[in-house]
C-alpha cells in the first residue's frame, strides 16, 4: 500500500533534489522515498549521520497549551 503526500518545495530545493536524484540514477520520487526511509529509521535523527540525539528546542511560555 502507498500513501500520497503533497510536498511543496521551493524552486531551489526542488532543483537540488532533482540533481541529487539524477546523480543517484533515481527518479525524484524514488530518491525522496530513500531519503525519508533513511531519516525515519529507528535510532537515527535526521541530519545527524550517527543518530546523535539532538537537544530539543525550548518551549515558548510555560510549555502548556492555553485552555479555551
């Protein structure tokens, strides 16, 4: 089963992704699947090749959602 995702990329990012996919001899879709799969592997953190844990960004305010 596959799912469809509408991904909007700035023109420059799209051009870089198309070039990277072509260098890897893949379609853009196939290249994006490989990138997402690699980034989503358990124990890995995107943009951190060895799965280093990233320090989470501080929450704004007190960290609680306002109640309506």
